[in-house]
C-alpha cells in the first residue's frame, strides 16, 4: 500500500514488543548489517515465554516502568501511517486473519491509540506466567494490545494472537517510530549510548518478559544487549546485539545486525535485530529482534526501546 511504502523503509525492523515484567533472559554474539528498503515488509514476529526460562537471572530485573513520555508520540494525525510501523518476522506474517496484520494494514490509528493507552498504565509482573495473570490466554483475546512501552517519538507493543496455533507465536511484537530521524541529522545519532527496556516472549508462549536494554552507537556500527542486574550486582545477558551496520535511506536512519541468545535459557543461539532512530536529533532508538528458529521448541521474539543517555 502507498502509505506502507512511504515510511516503511523508515524503519524496516523486525518485531515489536510490549512491557511486562518477569525474570529470564539470553545472550551471545555475532555481526550483521541493515538494509533499508522502500518496499514494505509485511511481516511481524510474535512469541511468548512461559515461566520456563524465567529463573536464572538472580531475579531483580530492573524493569523500567517505562520512560512513558508518550504524549507527543503515536497519536498525531500525520504520523499515524502504516509506513511508520516496524514489525518482525512471524510464520503468520502474511496471514490476513492475524491481529497484527489487520492493525498494520487496516486499522493503524486504533493500534496507535491502544499503544498510547496501555503505555501509560502500570504493568504488572504477572505477564511472566502463561497460565495465569494478565497475559494468560484466558485473560487476553486475539487482537488485544496487552502491554506497551512508549517514548516521545517511538513505542512498541505486544499484541495477542492465536494462542493455540501450532508453531505460531502467541504474541506479535510491533515497533512504531512516529518521527524518524532524518538523514540530514545522521551525526546526532553517532557516538552515543542509549538505555531503556526490551520485552520478549519465548517458545511461542503467552507470557512476555521485560528486561533492561542498552545500545552503543559508534561512527559506523551499533551493538547492544538485553540484560538484568540482580540485587547482588551480578549481570545476566540474555540477548546480545552483535556489531551491526547503520544505513540511511529515504530520509530514515536504520540499523540491523545479528543477535545471539543465551542458549541455556532459550534453547537457541542465532537471530537478528533491526531498528531505527527516532526524534529530530536521534533522541531515541526502537526496534525488534527474533530468533532464526520459529518452532514452539525454540523461538524468541521481542522488541526494544531506549533514550539517549
């Protein structure tokens, strides 16, 4: 669609996610590069992680209740366009029956409103359980935006899909950039660090876990991690964003690379991440990540958002 093409490339990403909290994670490393394309990629990634991988981080994961300065964000008229939504890969990405597909192609305004609404609420750690709590299959219906993380110019959300579908993630992660940093301001994005939060689901389950997120940008690469810090000060890295490349295309500044997951927790190691800079002076980053594996036994999908330190 034309509105898809307009800004889709502005943030060709993968997968978005919402903010829920719990303890579990991943880590590792590799490298990758980003390619911004004017052809919108109508794919999104979803997944869920049960209480299963939630036990080796020593706990106390500092779940930012979200730099939820979402006022100037996803509700402005001009910005509510399909092209500004970044999504990840998912087996049902092209399935017109999926909730994420419908939001992205037919009801973008509703999605942005839901993200803004959910993003300002207090999120409970009950999303760590697939069988009970706020994110359980019994308490969330298909199409519901369960959790969200909002910033001034970008956000991500977790959308409930069909929990019973085999080898299809129970949640879709969608990242949104309503004010992509222009190519003219590339210098403002370089040699900076960003911090915030990331949310992910594991093994196609209904729960979602929220962790801390950091990203470092040099003059030519990006890298980062999703991690938790225990009360004793020990840090566990769940996902490593290996050195990736920065690209400028059609006015947007994007990045992408390979991701490495903590195998002992997730059962997989390889994946990818992608994102973009948001705000006139690259005040924010937002994006998605997912494992290369998409089966029930080894899938991970998530999203991240951060502000410049």
